[in-house]
C-alpha cells in the first residue's frame, strides 16, 4: 500500500460511508483537505539492502484519496515519473473520477504503462453507464472494474464483451450506516463475468447481506471469509 497523498471529496452515492472519512473522524482529522503524505517518495527510497519496495511487488496506490483528484494534479506528475523509474513494480489504483484521466496522463503514456492497472469503481447501474464507456475508450493496459460498495443490481454485460476488462470485483458496504447488499446482485455480476470469460472476485459480503430475502448482519471480521466461503469466484 502506498498513499502519496491523503484526503478526498465525495463524488457519488458510493462515497456516503467512505472509510477515509470514517477513520479520519476517529482522529479528528479533516478528510476534505488534500495534502501530501510523508512517504510520497516511498518507491524511490532505498535501504542498505536496496529498494524499500521490493522488485515484483504489487503496489496498491492512493487508498486514502482518489488518485485522480484535482488537488493532486501537480504531485501526480512526480508519481508518473516514479512509476516509470520503478518498472519492476506493478502499481494499481482505483478511481471514481475516470473522466479526469485523459487530461492528466503523462506525454509518454501511449497505450498505457505496462506496470499500471487502473480500477474504475461503479456502485450502481447509473455510475456504470456513466463511467464505463469513458473507461473503455481510454488507452489503458490493464483494467479492473470495482463494484464496491455494491448498492444495486448492475448489468455489466455491455461492458464485458470487448475483451478489455481483466477482472471484476464486488463487495458490500462496511461500517456504521452500511447499506445492504443483495447476494442476487453479486450473482448477476458473477454470471455476466462467467459468460464473458472475465475473472470475478467476491471480495467481501459487507455488513448487511440480503440472501433469498433474508437479511444477515455480518461482523467485519467475517465479511471476507464469508464471501470466500460462497465459492463463486471466476478464476
Ligand atoms: S472517491 Fe473514494 S476516497 Fe474519495 S470520498 Fe469517495 S469513496 Fe472516499
């Protein structure tokens, strides 16, 4: 995990119970102020044994903000440069602001950097229909779709048949005020992926799972395990 900056603004329904706000709230920190983190240069840090981030690692980037937030436009230029220098790492970022990507790509991006995966987050059908056509039209080497927190049924089929999506992951919402996630919505995504030959991962159940009409409260410590136990991933 590498968080070059911190802080964000809510942009859509999926942001309502954002964990950045939740965690900052417990420390009295203002989440709406976007600021650089002290480990901004982490990929370039070295110790006596060499790079601190070891070659071959997958680096989950910017999980306490949105990688494409406007306040970070200046800083992101240095991040692209670090991604170029550390081609031995694989960087993964998720965004709810995919419409900003084209304008902030580096000049040598071409068809995408081989060592960068972009995840587009869609929590319901409206956001999928708004974001995925843009996502699919952009030059990106590795694409994921993240349906988490899943807030309604989504028909992803129109977006999966072009061979451009490597994986879809889905999960419910956690924390205080979590909204329910219906297992039937998860299965619909799963079946669409199976049909299209796209990998699917059921990441976690969320705190309120509806299954066959019955509502279950799942403690946080069991949410990942219970999703795994459903055995519905498409590999
Ligand atoms: S975009 Fe992501 S980090 Fe930003 S407020 Fe929404 S959920 Fe939180």
